C-alpha cells in the first residue's frame, strides 16, 4: 500500500481546495488520553519546517488562505482553501505540517488550554451534555466514547512529549490526499515524491469496547426544555446493511417531509427541533434520534418517539416512503457536490475508509435495489436495543426514567445485544 | 411583459452579468442562468423582518414565516415539503431584523415545480386557526430552546441594553406575551401590509431558461402582488446607548465580554467596507491584533471575535471575548487599550493582510449556487444589486490614511459593554 493522491480537475473560479486525510481520529486516543488527537491536530497549525508559530499564521493569513486541522472520530483532516496562484506555496505546507511539525511545549500547552476551555463551554449546551452521556452508554470509556475534544480530567494530564510521540505516526502510507483545482505538473510531482517517502505503518488500529449494561442516563440541568437522545449502536460503513439504515435515517430525520418531523412537530406540535443522524463510521456507527421539548411534555414526546421506534421494527416502510427517501438521498448527493472543497472532502474520506472514490455515486444505484423488506430486516437486527440519554430538570428526568424502564427494561447484557 | 433595467452589471469572477428584470407590478427579479450548473436555486425575499413589527406584534414576522409552511389554498400542510423533497430538493426560510427569505435548492428539473409552489405558499398563506394554535406551540418551543443557551440570553440582553426601544433591541423570536395574544387575523393584516410587489424581490441562480421562469413568475402570485399604497413611517435611526453593565447568568461556564457599537446603515457600502477592513485587521486570524495579543501572547481568552452586521436602519458591530471568570477584568482592560490604539491607524502590512482575507473570503463565497443566489436576492431587495467584483473594488479603494479616521467608530467609550458572569 502507498499513499493515495488524487487531483480532481474540475474546478471553478481559480480556487484550489485540498484535503489531507490521515487515519488518526479520536478513536486512536489511548486509554486515559481522551482528546490527544484533537490536541495533536490543533498543534500542527502552530509551526512546522522553517516557520515558527507566529510566522506560520502570518504566512497563511497574508496569502488570504483558509486552513483547518481537526479530528473526527475516525480521521484527522487537514483542509486548505486558497486561490490557485497561491497553491504552489501553500500545498507543500500541508505536507510539512505532517512531516516536520514543531510541537513545542509552549504551543502545545496553549492549544491544550484552549481545548480545555472549549470543553468547559460545551457544558453550557444541554445537547452537548446529553450527547456526552449517550456516547458513554453506546461505547463506554474507550473508542468513540468521547467527543474528539476529549474529557477534561484526561486532557489535562496529556504531556507535550506524548503529542510529539503520536505525531510520528502521521506521515504514513494510509494517508489520502485529494486536491480540487487545476493540476500543475511540478506541483503534482513534488507532492507525489514527498508523500511516497512516508512510512508503512499508521500504528495500531482502534477497537471498540463492549456496550454498557445500562441503557439510561440522565443529566440534571435547570433548563426549560428536556433534551432526549435515543441511540443505537449499528454497523460499520462497509457493512451491507449500511445503506438500508441510511435510507431509514433519511426517511425518519431528513427534511420537513421526514417521519419524525411530521409526527412530532407537525401533528403533535411537541417540538421545534427533531431529527435523526447516522454518522457512518469505520467501526460500529451510532444512529441517534433526538429532540428537545418543554420539560412537562417530555414523557409525551418520549412516548411518541418510542411509538415511531416500534413502528420501524414492526412493519416495512410503505413503497412511497421508501421512494421519497431514495429521492432525498439522490438530492443530497447532487446538492452536496457543488464546491471543490465538498468534492475533495467526500472523495478523500471515502478513499481513506477503503471505499471507492465514487462511493456516493455508486450508492445511488445500489439504493434502487434495496427493498422495504431489506430496511425492515436491518432495523430488526440493529435497532432492537436502544439506549436513552436525557438532559433537563430533575422532575422531568425521573418521569422519563420510570417511563423508559417500563418500556425498555434495563437487564439487557452486551452479549444479548449483539 | 417584464422589462430590463439599466443597471450597469458586468460579467466577472467567472460569472456572466446577473440579469435584472422587473415584473409589471414593479417586483424585481434577478437571474443568473448558468448552463453548466448541476443545481438551481430559487429565493423569495421580502422586507418583512422583525423591524416592521408594531406594538403587540413581537415575533409575528418569524411566526408568519413558520405559518407559511402550513400551506395555502389547494396546498395542504406538508404538501410543499413533500413535493419539493420528492424531486431531491431542500427548502428553508429565515427571518432577520430587516427581511425574511424563503429558498429552495434543487436539481434543475425541479425548478418549474418550485416556481409553481413557492409563490403560492408564501403569498397566499392559509393561516388556519387549528394550524395557528399548533404552530404557536412549535414557536414557543423554539423560544424555550434558545433561552436554554446562556450565550443567546447574554446576546439578547446586550441588544436590549444597547438598542433601547429600537426594534433591533427585541428578539426576532418575539416575546411569550405577544405570541400568546396573536390571532390569524392580525397575522393576515401584517402579511398584506408588508408582502407587496415593491417590497419583495426574487432571485434565481443555476441552470434554467430565463424567459420560461420570467413568464412563470409574471403569470403567478408574484406577478399579481399589489404595490404599496402607504409609505412606511420614517425611522429615527439606530443609536447605541454607551454604558457598562454586568449580568450573572445561570448555567454559564465561561465568562463573556460583549461590546456593541452602532455603525452606518447598510446602504453606506463604502464606509462599511472600510469597517470590514478594521474588524478583520483587529480580530480575524492569529495575526490580527486582538487574537494575537489576548489569545496567543497573554493567553487570557479562549476566543475573541469582532463582527460587523450590516443593517438597513443602522449597522451593528459586536465584539465577543470568552474567558475564565477570573480573567474578565484583565480582558476588558486589554481590549479597551487595543481599541484605543486603533486610532493611530493600521500598517500597510495589516491592510494588505486584511484586504486579502476579505477578497478571498468573497471569492470563496461565490463558489456555490445557494450563497450566490442569496447575495443576488438580498441586494435586489435593498436595490443595491451590483457586479460580483464591486465589493473587491471598494476594498481596493482604501489606504492606511483614509482608514485611520474610521477607527473612531470602535472607540470603547461609544460601546455598550456587557460583562457576563456565572451566578
């Protein structure tokens, strides 16, 4: 295996967009080191090669470029956007960030402090509080169990030396670089030569821990609304059922015609915000149904949500609903490929996960062959065992907990769930 | 038949010149046909933002935007969403202080459907009693959700303290009291007062045939819109009351320093372009003065932002710094010192950097059809439609000397300052 480099030639307006994707997401955070890879990603923007932290920022900003370095659960992504005339100066910088980052104590400590403050500020948001607990229920304290920013107590303890150590794994053959914009031959050659020298191993791949024996978590907060998140641990993006679950998620949660929106908002007027997310990942992906509603109607909203869940397990989708979901997915595909940055990001993430670069286009053909029975079978296999995380006033939490335990008893074990 | 206007619009930055047309009733329609585009976008804009609300109407502009999606004659609730999404489209709407807009982004084949449905939905809303009661609950939930975010609460308090009785000081979502008292009849009256041909604009970008869409618009509800008969009462304009305030909020984790200044109205584009250069030089990127000093060197803040919001009755500039509660005093002092130093002007290097960041930000924003059409819709509504490179020319016209006096607009003694701390 060698690093993948793709140039997407179609571009507009003299703009280059590039994505360098590395298999070092927060899933790679070590036990007790939650937040390490996000800290690493942020620190990469604080000096490399001949440029110290200040000079690095000035260089990019003087050229009017846009540069981000972030981790998601699965991947570390460096993202660049610039006018094409600056690409010969800025593209090699992406490689330098990975090859020769400075990661000086003082700069890593600054980034660490900023991340700690961001984590603290996230505690103001009831959605973030509920989501934090939901991750723990679904994945425990290990892989996928925390926000990429980490956990306060663990992030505090990370030493800059550990960041420098983790950085050594970054320049690897599993890297994927996708550039949207006119291909300039010397630049192409330079990128190719540099990346082909990277090392073979990306490090030990992460593994998931077992799902929690608990299926309920409540976080008390003195808010007007209660946030409810119903979660399921489902399949990796490579699994045959992934697209069937994607169709179900679109049916339930995408757009104003979606089932949850129509039922909870338009019919019952219970919520403003309601949706369903399926973040397809390298390992078992979380499928989350969420809403927020005034504390006094939280139980009614839970009942409505559980009725939708029962419906999904009991009967196949009507053909018209399935066709609507397919149409919405096709629309998302078309509308989500407008800018060079969007195309580069999609292609890079797919290739990095071992999928074909045109996975999304091919998926549009595959969804035509997925039947309502396929969707029902996927739901019955993967949505049997929900967990519930709620955030809100104490009275609403205890009412929610007792209703939840009537409907979904907590004695389920990890073995029974799989 | 729709007529062409004489606006001087030129092709630039990779795009043809936008076509400005006017329907028989005076409603402007701006078209940007792009044969290569893979999508089409339809936007309907109207000057019925929360600014237009009168006593007892706080929140009616936004509530109406919700009610529009509950359907109209022959188009039951949900039918619009279903039909647009069934062709792979997405629709949404947003209400601001000055205006409200509705947009549909979809594959080009669906545009004719969107042109048939969106004007009916927006201009002939059903406003049925039962839907009204139900949707009011949804709007109240939206209000509750926003009130559960301490940052939102702090920002609303800043606007209320700074803008006083001006409508910009009121939340766009409205107040519980006014929302509870609203009736479909009052909403209907608000609708017909403001949704008028001369206070609306349509913009379409992407792949389509201009003559076909113009005909469809002219022969539908947009073409039938009456023009305004009564002039809007003149506003005294926005003033920001200087002062220093402090508030303690529950569930706040990090302290905030908020500062609010008045700036010239949106039509003063040249002045605002200069202020854009100032806010960028001061707070955009790690090399900017405030970020460099407060975040990178002194490590006093988690983040610091300074934004200019162009508004028709007087623009607003807002500074937000996020820090540990124990650092708030030090942050406030350092910010004031740096803002006072701005009066001495900015260097050539700072100007070059700020200009480039803004120029490239503008070029990047033109890449997708949605934001592009949005720019056309908003500038058509305010009668400031212009070539795509016009903002770049304004930025280029400034130099260090001409920018220097503008810094006075950010003098801390003119600001409404709110210090926000945990309980």
